[in-house]
C-alpha cells in the first residue's frame, strides 16, 4: 500500500501529507456536516458535528482535527453517527430565540438552518432557556444578535487569523458566554476595521449586515450577481444582492482571485451610492451660473476647447492630471499618454500612490 492511502467508507483514497480526514472526505464529495469549520481557518473541533468512526478507536473522533494516516479505516455515515449529529443540530437550534433569522431572509440561508433542513429537525424538542445575550451596539454596519450565537469561535478566529485585527474575543461561561470587544466596549470604539469578515464566516444569524437587513421591506426574491468592486484598483470579487431591481447589499466572493473572501469597509458596506438620487448620470456644464445637464458630445467638445485655451494662455505647466484609483490600468495608461503626448506636461500622478 502506498504511504498516502487510507480507506474511506470502503473506498481506497489517497491523501496529501498533513491533510485532515475532513479535507479528504470533502475532496471525495462525502457529506460530513460542520459548523465550526471554515477552510480559511485552522481546525478548531468545537462543534463536534464532523465526527467519524475510526477502526480501532472506541469513540468517534472529530474529522477536522484528525490527520489522515496510512491504512486508516474511516466510516462517515453510520446510523449511530447520523443520530448523534442530528441531535447536536437539534440542541444547537433549540437555543435560537425564533425561526425568523434575518440572515436566512436576506442571504438565502445560513449553515445552521441548512443543516436543520438536511437532518429534518426543528427547535421544539429541546426548547428551553435562551441566552438573552446583548443584541446590538451603536455601530452602523454589523447586526450583532448573540442570542443566535452557538459559540463556534469562527468570528473570533477569522478576526485573529485572517484579518489579524484581534478586535473580539469570547467571554464568560454557560449562558453568560458571549463575544465581546476589549473591556466589553462598543465595536466602534474597538480595534475593529469593519471589514465584515466575521459576518460571512458566522454559520448562524448571530451576525448580519445591518444595511442589508434594513432593506427587508423590499419585496421579492434576492438575486445575486457576481461583479468586481469599483472602489479602488485592487478589484476585489463581490456578489451584488438585489431585490426587485434595487441593490440591498454586497457579499465577498470566497474564491475571489484577489481578495479570497475579504473586503474593506467601503467595498463591504459602501454600496448605497448606487441607489442615491444624487448620483450623476449625465455630464453637467455650468451655464449662466447653473449646472445644466448636457449630452456627451457637447461635454467633450467643451472640455477639449477649455484645455486648449488653458495651455495657450498659461503654458503646458498649467496642466496637472491625477488618475483615479478606481480607474482600470488601461484608463490610467491613457491618461498619462494624453498628459505627456497631447498636453506636453509631465505632471501626472495617481491617487493610489502612497
Ligand atoms: S468586522 Fe472584521 S475587524 Fe471587525 S470584528 Fe469582524 S472580523 Fe474583526
Ligand atoms: S457570533 Fe457566529 S461566528 Fe461568532 S461564535 Fe457566535 S455563532 Fe460563531
């Protein structure tokens, strides 16, 4: 037997050095439920949902922390495992205060409700106390409803391991367990950069995009369109969420080639300008003191004539061009070419230059 072969549900499968059993199983398309796992984070093993049976071991083991080994024999889908997993999901779900998850309404689903559907369980059988944790603070972007928190630590870990911000941590024990900032202050007063990454790793409705939730009154199905953020030249991949032709929010694309699931506060929460009535949709020229909408031909001719007269009256050094960081590389190249070759000026710069 090769050094990198194990047995998964009766099939010989190969694995890479250092791979976990969960990673091998996912690569094979085998269903193994998880709630605390995120491929961007170090394995944590807290939700215990990914348990598998390993030949020679008395107790099931969590597959996200178990490294694949030569000759290992693993079973993933026995009736006993499914009973354990289904009961775990049911218990976790019973701590939710209700079924009205804002995240399910606006993003389509959350991982917890997807698993509840998969295992056909509800929150009623173990219904009891809920944590009554804090619902919110004054920040304008992140809805924080810790009544729905299942203590998976994914938000804390992504803030530490990916964003390297260390803005939040887990505090307390039992019903008093919760996510807090340093000295239990407000998120806005903490180290948080409002990147929103904690929202999109959270497997429940404990964290959500406040702006998106506030658009809840717009009727209809949510449509998702993949696009590229227009805010700067980095070009992060984003999903635009819209209802009835109106944008309601943005989510990061997890396999985005530039950003791998990360966005900055502008790309994440700064989409409102799209729906603004103040947005310019036509060129404006000031006529008799009033800004007046004109066609593109008139606007371009006016601009060309003004540039010509400025150069004639004040010389080439009167012209200075700054390219927008939102312009693509081709646009920036054209601007410097125009500045040098047409206006005979070397005064050209880009706002992205630090
Ligand atoms: S928004 Fe970003 S920085 Fe703020 S707590 Fe969440 S992950 Fe950390
Ligand atoms: S807020 Fe969400 S991501 Fe954070 S610990 Fe709770 S359930 Fe997990």
